[in-house]
């Protein structure tokens, strides 16, 4: 009897390093300038087969109350029911469903984005930064993510364009994340 060896890949777990990561969004105000929002409190995990990002499955969540645009009055308005409704929906989430590799550095990350209790499928573009070891011997993986959502899709309707008025805030919201994950 000949036994065949089974070539099984190991599952690798990764946790985001918030000190070396930043999560932002950008939106046009009055259609003439761009306002940037920063998310200060977030967590994310990934699982890959070995260190292969193309096999990644993961989840991300962010605390809505940690969003800052560096303007207290605007931040308070963003947390209100007009925008994020933080009292009723304190988290936004993204759950990875699949990763599609375009070349050695570029990927499409498909998943479900949830904001204000509304979930929609979106695709993020990911540029793989690579894998390296830090000075303590920890293995780190980094990449940049970009994407867009339409805020109307998530019931964020304050200041929308109508026939009678100009838009206060654009419907398109750009998502930007520069992240590092640490191998567990």
C-alpha cells in the first residue's frame, strides 16, 4: 500500500497594527473642496493560506464615534442621524468574501460593507506592499486599499443633490486604507 502525502497549506492569522495603519474617507463639500475623515479606533483580522494574500479572508470593524475631521462641530453632525447615526449604528464593518489577484502587487478585494445597518457588496483595489520582519522578529504584511461607495446606498441622505438645490456633500465617498498586519 502506497500512502500519498497530502500537501495542505497552513492557515496563517494576522491582526492589524493600528499604530502603523490609517483608515480614511474623502468626500466633496459643496462640490468644490474635499473633506477628509479619519477613523481612529478600528480592528481587523485576516486569515491566509501560508503568507499568500490572494487567499485572504478577513473582517474589519470601526467605531463610528472615533471618526474625526478635525472639526468638533462637523464631527458631531456626522455622528447624528443626518449621517452615520452613531447612537443606533455604532460600528461600520467590511467582511472579505474573496480576493482576486491581477498581478504580483495588485488585487481586487470583494466583500460586504455595512454602514447604518445597510449591507452592500463592494470591491476594493488593493496594492500589496509586501511582507517583511520588524526589529523584534515579527512578520508584517502591508498594503493600501482604495474604493468608493455611494452614500445614498447606505441611507445617508443629508444634503443630497436635488432639483432645487446643489449638493452640500457629494454622493460619492472615497475610501482609503494604508494598513499593516502582524502575523500571529
